[in-house]
């Protein structure tokens, strides 16, 4: 299968560096390592799909021709848009200000797009934003705001930042969700879109293939969101582990560590290059990280690491300090 550049290929890297793939700790994969043991009732504005990616591709067939994307972010937004012959306008998050959204830039370009795609919390930097002012701009100008909230469940104050509460009120809003990341179920392939825009819903179902959700995913959907203990335990774990990792990593003077609200951390290297440190960590510690240089707006100084078990996180930090210095 063609590598689309979304992370490291464990088997391929193991063969390349003569490693046993079972010995490699995959810090390039941003999935909850605590696999759930066990969807709410679907209201009329929920569109289920075979993972969030299926919904993304169906959505691109169902919206107007011009779409703006806030970068750096997940590459499938642009790829799916271009495959469906949409005109893509790439707008930049402010890297000098921790990848903040520039509302003035949005206003200046408002007449150049019909839809705006934003990931919140954003991948690859992991920081959540309050998008209410952005939503106001979109609604006032009768545009469509598409928000990927795939990583929202990791956020400590999820209800404060999620725009789900506005879906019924504003047909100008489309939200993407997935169970893959937070619930640690990458093989389940269950995602969904939320919107009160009947026109978009009808168009999506016009293009959607039948029976794309397997029976296993459909059955699990009746239970996973009701497992409050798993949800609360996972949130608490990530709050503690984020604080630990950010504190330890920020003690390394030769890197810049971006604050995060999710299960991954973006790092800018000062003296080394992403490819170099990726190889060194694999050779020295059987640790595989994400080279983030292929994100639009980033370069070969950027890496992304996932937050894993405390023991594994300690191992990563120990090797990073050894290779990069305190």
C-alpha cells in the first residue's frame, strides 16, 4: 500500500535498521495506548462513517468549490479536496505565536473561500483553541466552518472548546469526530460527522456507499461512549502525563517544545534535523518518532511524539536527553 506520509511504518523501519518490530516503541502513532474494554443514540444530524476519513472524503464531494485550510495540519484535508477538484486556499497559523489563528487574516480572505477547514485541537501541535469568534465570522459571512474534533476528547475542559453545542443552531457548521484516537481502537474504523445542514446531509448520503460500518464497530458504538470510568481515567492520565512530559522536555535547552492539550507533542529542534534524530532514537532506543517535516508550514527541524505509558515516556525522555543534552 502506498505510504501517504501520516506517520512511521514500523515494519518498514524495523527491516531497514535490522530491528524486531515487536521491540520498537511507536511514538509516531498518536493513539491512546489504553485500549477500551467494552455512540450514543444517533440523532438525525449525525452521519456515521468508516472512520473520520470517509466522512472527510464524502464531505468534499458535497460542498462548494472553494475551500480554505489552516496549516500546518492533517494532509488528508487538502488531498481529499484536490481529488474532488476543489480549489484549495492554504492559510497559515501563526507559528511565531504558538500556531494561533489569525482572525484578521481570515477576514481579509473571507471572499476567497466558501468553506474553512480547521482542526481543533490541531494536528501536529496539539493545542486547542476557542473557535467561537471564528464561528461568528463564518456565520456572519454565510460560509461553512468545518471543524475536525478528532482529538477533542483528550482536552481537559472538552465542553468549553467543542462546538458540538452549536451544531443544531448553525447550519454553517460541520464537525468531524472519531473513536480511533481516544478510545484506542484504530482497527474499528468508526467516525461520524455532525451538522444540521440538511443540504449537506442529503448530498453525503447520495454519495455514500451502503454498509461501510462493520457489525463489530456498530455493536461497540452502543457501549464505548457510556464507559464513563474509561473516559475519566483516560483524561486524568493524559493530564498528568502531559504535565510530566512537557516539564521534562522543556528542560532540554536545544529544543522548543510546544504546549499541547492532546496525546502528542510537537517539538522544534535547534541543532539537529528531524531525520537525524529519528534514526538516532531508533538505533539507540528502539524508539520511533514522527518526522513532521512534511506538514505544510513546517520544515526539517520539526518532530512529533506521542504520549504513551509512563514507563515508555520516561525511556523516550532519557534517550532524548542523552542525544540532545539537558
